[in-house]
């Protein structure tokens, strides 16, 4: 038996994202306890995807926490209500919580995450965005260490973690600092592809440790009910 094949062959407990087609691309969902980087250019649908994963859990009684380092809680709510009309109701019922994190220092940020998880028992966590770790550190290795440390905290709490990252337009990389993808278990990249003047939204599971998954670019739509992924379709069908 090849080294590591035992891990791949064991039964994986999967957490469903609740996004049509994405769970299929992931082989049934995200492996339990994994930390996933959701990355892409501005406007590619990162916040929508992360919110949708939390909404699915909240609707099924699994409390979610959305830590925002940039936008206000009300901004997140208003953006999400476009796709999920019950978003505010889920907050009012206690199944979903938006936490505004002041950019003071890293230790305060870390303690906020720990205290909120312990107080609520949340199992689905979004941090938007880890690009703002640059406010705490001046070098990329410190940022990588911090991403690993926060990932470890979420794993110890048995949480599914979604870290939103950013890619600048025109850059051929997966993250702002080039370290985030190495410090997480999985990477899901959102993009907008162009061919012959035709623009199509796409999603690609770049990596997901210890499990099989699709690696191709899959067409994606943002509908009035949120994101839909088409794992069995080609990005640009021949005409």
C-alpha cells in the first residue's frame, strides 16, 4: 500500500455546503474539520458563497459565525438578503451571527474568535477576509503562521472554517500573499472567464486534502437564490 493511501481510503465525514453542484464537485462535501480558502477577484462571488454555506447550516440548526474585518454587519446582511430573504430572521433566531472585528491587534482578534465560538457553539465559521491580516503583520511568514494558528483553533473546536481571500485583477496567483493556500486544507477559486466576448462565471476546487474531488473549471451562476454550480457541464461548450 502506498504511503498515505490509508488516509485516502478511510471513510470521510463530509459537511455539505448546501450549494447545488458544489457538493458534487467536492465528492459529497467538505471533509469535517477542514479549513478552506475561498479566493477570487473582486466581484467573483466569494462573500455570497461563504454566506450561503452558513445559511444552509443555520437553516438546519447548525449555528454559524461570520467574522467581518472590513464591512459592517449591516452591509453583510443587506448583501445577503438579496439571495437569502430569511438571512435577518436567522440572525434574530440565534442561528447565525455577524461579528464585527476591530483591527486593533492580532491577539484581540484571536481571542474574539475563541470567545465567540465557545459562547455560541458555532460549527461553521467565515473570516472575511484574511487579507486584512496584513494590518497585524509586516511580513508574509508571520501572516502564514497566523493563518495556521487560527486554522488550528477552528480545528480544535471541530469547526468548518471558510477563509475569504483576494486576488487582484490580472494576477496569476491564488492569494494576496502567496502563503494562504499552503496554510489551509482546501482552496476553492472563483473567477470570471472570457472567450470570444463571452463571459462565464467559474469555480474550481484547486485542492482538498485527503479526498478526491473535481479539479476542472466548472460553470457557475449567481441566481436570485444564490450560487449554483454545474459540475457536469463544460465551461465553453462547442457551438
